[in-house]
C-alpha cells in the first residue's frame, strides 16, 4: 500500500515535517497574529490588513489607498504576497478579525519546495530513496530558513526557482507552463520574478541552440510572455508609483561576499567558524550546509578517481552554456561593484549608466545568487547520483543529512524561538485612542524621511478601526512625494513654540478640520 503512494506525496510530507520542525506549526492558525508583530512580518501583515477592506472591484485590483496613500499604495509594495491576498479578499467579510495567511503560505512554501526539488532531481535519477533524501537537503537549505527567520515570507518562495530549473531541464519546452510560472512569480515577489525570468531566458536560448524552436518562435514566445507579465503587473499595481522609486540604501550594501558559500552566519554550523562581514552582507547569505559541503568534496574526489565512470556524466554544452551565462550574470549582480572578501573590499568598479536604475530597484542584490545556489545543489547531487554506488549513496545521504541537522542545531533553535516565543502588546491603549477611533476617519503622521519602527502600532490601530493613514513602511516609495507630504505636516509643528521634538503619538499626529461624521 505504501509503495502505491506517489513519491511526490512523500516529498510534500518532507516539506511539511520541516515546517513543523522549524516553526512548531502553530503559526498556520489564521487568527494567531502575535508572532507577526515584528519587523518585516508586521509590514506584510499590515498590507493585507488594509487591503482586505478595499473595494472588491477596483483598478488596479491591488490598489491599497488607505495604507500610505501616495507613498506606496499597492499590495505589491508591502510584500504581502499578492497571490494569497487576491485569493482571500473575496471572502474578507466572512473571515475573522484578525486573519493572517502568512503562516499558511510558509507551510505551502515548504511543501512546494519539497515537491519541486523531487521533480527536479527525478530528472537525473530513478532511485526514489536517494532522490527523496536529496530532496530533504533542498527543504532544509540554510538560505531558505534564514529568509523565514528574518521575516521574509514571500521571498522564502524558493520553490519558484526550483520550478524554473525543472522546466529548464525537462526534455521539451512548454511556453504555457513558463507563462504560468512567471505569472505566479509576479504575484509573489519582484525579486523572484527577476530570477525566474533569468532562467526562462536561458531556457529559450537553450531550446534555440538545440533547434527545438526557431528564432522566430523564440521572439514570439518572448513577446507573449512580456504581454502577459505586463498585464498581470498592471492589474496587480506594480505601476502605481509614478515619479521614480526611491530606496533607503543603494546598491553595494546588501551584497554577497565571496565567502558566502562557506560562511555559516548566525549558528548555521558549529563546525565551521563564522566569517567577518560588513554592512548588509547578511542579505547575501548562501551557506551550503555542512552536509552538502562534505558531499561536494566527496563528489569532486569521485570525479578524480572515477575513470571510465565519468562517461555517465552527460555534458551537453547546449544545455550548460545558457545556465553558465545566467549564473555568471547573477553572481556578478549579487557581488555588486563592491566585491568583498568578508569585511574587506577587494576591488570596486563603476557601473555603466544604463545599469544604475535597475540596480537601484533591485538594491538587495545579494539574494540574486539563489538560482546559482540551487544550481550548485543540483550539480552536487547529480554527480553523486552518477558516480557513487546506489547502495552506498542512500546510507551516505542519510548520514550527511543527520550531520547537517545536528551541525545547524543552533540556527534551528533560533528559528524556533523567534516563531514560538514572540510576544507583543500594542502601546495604543489609553482612553484617548478610543475617542480617536469613534470620531476620526484618517490619521496624518509627520515622519522623518526614514521610517521609525514605532510606525506599526499606529498603522495597525488605523487598520483595525477602519481608518486610513498617510504613511507606513514600504518596499519602495516616491521620494518627492515623501518630502512634500512630510514638509506640509511638519510646518505646523515647527511653528508651535511648545513643541521641542516630535512625539509619535502626540505632536506627530495632526487632525485637520472636521469632514462629515468622522473627522480626518
């Protein structure tokens, strides 16, 4: 009976077990929101909390005017996973208050990570046991759980990268599958869309080199994909910001170090020492894991001594060259023009003018290495499947999996603690706020040009009471609009002799003239 169960089910189960192992599982409960009241999780939850009360029929469908107004008025710019936001919004009136889908998305992410890792690896081996064990390494990949630990639920959807690689290595090219995947990536996160697009471009090039499609067909595929993506992005609200995107930190800060593959940041290894780093290099965290590093060494040794068995490795340049091209490009983007070795800058160079705007949009460039990270995983396990004996490989992978779990126990405990033990109490408790909720419909906040972390309590209060707010925390915003809005709101405060410094819940809040039953 067990043998009749699809291995895809076991792959999904591996992902679900990993999710419970790291988080405890309680975060899937839709009314449990306390664990989200921190950092980027708070931003993502707020976006949904405001969005669920917007009109069902509006355009763009992702418009979120009540939160941030002109600064970031789309579900896209709060990184709130638009795919699930659109899925749950029609049922908003039936859903409880509060309601969150982030825990459910993370559980689904872990399961899909297992499913697509298995489907990808199955293209290179028919040994189900070995493939399932290899799948477990993809499911516990350090960059995946590091992302979840630093509150990046949408960005943790690494299964989109694995799905792209699966479509790449399949025998036949299917444009319909690619368009579907690109649309899902668009509705998940812009960074992941860029990564999947890179793999799609490589696949189109591969199929042309293999003469599976003509140059004309490749161009038509490109136009159709571009048209579909433009439509989805337009409807979702990607183009709601006019006047240019602004970011608090530029390219070269959130980068990857040349030591990233061997740097076990924040307890991901008790064997290897943590390396020094500078600035935002944590965003380029790409530690392979001690088990995969050990398998990499063993696979390399096998290649040296394999002799005739090396012929089992199929080196098709029409397959490898497009992948090599995007791997080099993505690695260069991840390293940025400030190439660092730990906390030292080895060298810098000036970016061409035409690259400066895309670089400003994708400022957290270290994460662009993820497709290369998973390509390294695929190469290591592919080599192991081909060169290591079938019986010995199963035991070897099981042993290395246990080794990696034990070695990364410090990081595991860190993730568990963050997910299970976080507590938060809103500072908005006084009788004054009850009066505000009953009598006002809008809150205007005068903030500095960078966001104070205290924004969350006030924004959550506005959302819970059906009010709008003119500011918040966004993945992107318009610099000129921010300056203009803050300038208008600061002026009355600067003229008041009694005000010495801004106060989050007093001088930073302005209630203009009454309008209707509830005032602004």
